[in-house]
């Protein structure tokens, strides 16, 4: 069985908080955002418990969450980072490609980064992530540092359980106009 510190359970608390947040947003008719399951093909199953014991991914997943906020399509991927430096290797090319296409369809795409040791979050706009990737392609850093990020896009949990990312989407929209 996987332990809390194993790779298999990384990010599960962030996912739980986001799922609770999305449920609150749905109940308040503010947004309809759902977790996208990663498609897998089971290879082996435990006959007694009927649990999958071995599987492989059918295809690369796109993003963790997709939905609509007040008529605006949104997609995002949730990431956790213990350090103040975020490796770009944690963001996959197929995710960036999907987000680029999503924004071309007038949607909003972003990464939600949880800086776990600081207990805060960062709303990384797709365009900002794209700039870091361009810098890397030109021989620059293969990561970005927390102190490089726009202070206005940092935020914290509310009431200890809700991740109020809708405020950041609104800020993003206001700056696009």
C-alpha cells in the first residue's frame, strides 16, 4: 500500500481541496469545473477486492480540470512545489499545447501552483508559463523562481479549506481587456 510520502499520493490533498472548492462553486452557481480522470487500461486486478493492481496510461492526459465559469471556458492543471524553485519539467509539452489551443478558442488556461512550505498558491497564466518555456529554449533556466513571479497572483486558502481561484480568473480577465 502506498504511504503518504510516496509518489503515488503526491498532490492528493491539493486535489481534495480543489474538488471541495469546485463543489462549492457549483452549489453557488458560480462555476462548473470538473476533475478530468486520467484514462487507464487495467492489466491486472485483485480477484478478491476487485481493485486494479496494475495498469498503464492509454494516452497522455491534458489538464487536471476543465469547465466553465460564468460562460467562460477554463482549464487548468494543479501542481505542488515544496521549494521556491519550480522545475519546468513538471509541466509537459502536451499540456502546453492543449492550453495554447484552448486559449485560441477564447478560453482561459492556467496552472495552479501550491507552494506547500509557504502554504500559498500561485495562479500561473498560460502566457506567463509560455514565457518561461521560451526562455529555456533560448538556453535560459530550466525552472523559474518564486521571486520572479507576479506578487498580485499569489493567494491563500479561505476558511482553511477553499482555494479561491475565481478571484484570480477575474483578475486575469480584467488585465486582458
